[in-house]
C-alpha cells in the first residue's frame, strides 16, 4: 500500500479505478487504460473529468474517452505537459495505480448531435483524435454513416502512431473490422517533419488536396457531416472553413451539420 494514497481518501462521488496499461508514444504523448466501473455509462465521443488521488482536493481535467462504449476498460490519450497541474503527475502512472473518474460523462462530439447523412468527416489534431478513437470503434457510427473519414495531423510522424494503431486494430477487430472494411479511411499528415503527406488539415481542405488524395467528392452539406477536435486555434479555423461551406453547428438539443470540441490541454 502506497503511503501517499492512504493520506488522501477518495473524494465522495468519484470512481477510483485501477490503471491496467500505459503506453508512451513520444515525450509528449501517451495512452493508458483503466478498469471500468460497472455503473459507468457513456456515449462514444464524450468526455469525463479525471484526476489523481494525490491531494486532498485533487485536480480534475476533462478527458475524452478514447475507448468505445462497449469496451470493459476505459482508454485515454493524453499529452504530457512538464508543469501541467495534472499531466506532470499523470504521465508517471504505472499499472496498479489509481485514477479518479467523476461519475458523469458529457460532450458534443456524439452521433446524436448530427443529422443523418452519407459521409462523416472526423477532423483531428494531436490528442484531438481521442473521441474519434471511441467513435470509429462504435458500430452505431457505421449504422448512421456509409463512409467515415478520419483525419489526424501532428507535428511529426511519431505522433501519428496512435492513430495508425487505432486504424489497424479497428480493421482487425472481429466486431468492427467487418463494418469498417472499405468504409473507414485514415488520412494523416505532418506539419513539422518531412513525410509523404504534409500540411495543416485546413490547408489540405482549402486546396482540395484531401479530396483528390482520397479520390472522393469535396465536402458538401447535402451528403456530409463533420466532427472537429483539436487545439482552440485549430477549432476556430476548421469551424470557419465548414461554416463557409454552409454547415450549421449542431448540439445535443438541436442536431445539425457539424460539432466541435476542444481537445484537453495542460
Ligand atoms: P503546426 O505544426 O503548423 O503548428 P499541437 O501539437 O501544437 O497541438 O499541434 C498539432 C497539430 O495541429 C500540428 O500539426 C499543428 O500544425 C496543427 N495546428 C495548429 N494550429 C492549427 C490551426 N489553427 N489549424 C490547423 N492546424 C493547426
């Protein structure tokens, strides 16, 4: 038993879950999986507040749930900020450690906030891919949309690994593989390291490169819906781009053409 943990009792109304596995991708990115409380329900694409039992009043931050709603573990994909109030400590977790989860999940990157259409574009940068890691592994995504195009842009190639693994896993999963086969596309690019595909997603959309690269029709409100997750500036720029194409922002109460959520930072 860790002495530090004995000193700080678990706050009321939070789940105390056990870290099952941790994977470090780069010195800036890592993912981890924790046990799932039996009573914890969420919709794919939502976020939950998480913290560590390392203080009397633990610091909680919003984290998108990266695992699908049918999974018996909960996965997160996180940035590491050296002096971040939570991530400076969170990045040190190992299997067996405890992570705190608040009980209610919420969020706008959910299928319910979009009206029906043919194609779903999921536009992400950095850890903004996390909610989409949940959604591309949810059968409901393929019930609602014929084609799913996931874009992921990072500074360098090593940061794209999480998305590439996700794509391979989804393709090989007995449940999802069959649904995703030929319908799920991963389009990744780098901005600071030379790679086969370079550029910010905004530029790749504006220039039409995204569509010519994939051999698909350009973005069209009649056929398409869009989900966006990344840094604040990325959200602003992609949002402006889809609004210029006539898309209207949706919400849980009023489903429409696109939805936006800021990726966790700090
Ligand atoms: P860039 O390298 O040109 O800044 P970060 O790790 O800083 O969150 O960035 C993740 C990715 O998002 C990077 O490839 C970055 O490109 C890109 N990015 C940053 N700001 C924007 C923006 N306003 N619009 C589109 N992409 C952006």
